[in-house]
């Protein structure tokens, strides 16, 4: 039943609602699989929904960051990489994003750490 609901929402283009439904019914690994299978364009709001409850691990966050890079959302990917301590990958994503102010801010923050 839940797969039919998810499929219907995906067909209707209601991806945010679909992600919310997936997050209600599934554990994090299943959430990621279902969302990746549907090729959902991830937003920051969706990522917060996926990882609500704090049950994520570094590998799951890395998988989402990689998906964000594939989708061209380098800013969100940078945030996720930084969250798991992969500052080098975070900086690479910011460089690809091209926001000079964000790059300078990131460099200043991480040099102190």
C-alpha cells in the first residue's frame, strides 16, 4: 500500500510530500533507497526529513552528499560533507558551487579547527 501511495505522489510531482510519507514509514536505509530509486531532487528540507530522529551515520550522510553532487546541489553537499568531518570534500563542493564568499567563510572557519 505504501509503495502505491509513494508512486502516486511521485507521478503527481509531489516529491516533498512523497519524502515526508517515506520518512514516516521507513527507517533511514529504506528511506534512502526509496528516494534514490525515484531520483528525487534533494532539497535541504528533504534531507532534514530523511535524517530526523538523529539515527543517521556517516556513510548514510556521505551517500546523500554524493547524490547531491550528482544533482548539482554543491552547497548542500558541502554542508553534508562538513557535517561528517570531510572538510576537503566540503571545500571541493563549494569551489564547484562558485560562491566566493562561502569559500572564504569556510576557509576561515576551518583554519581555526
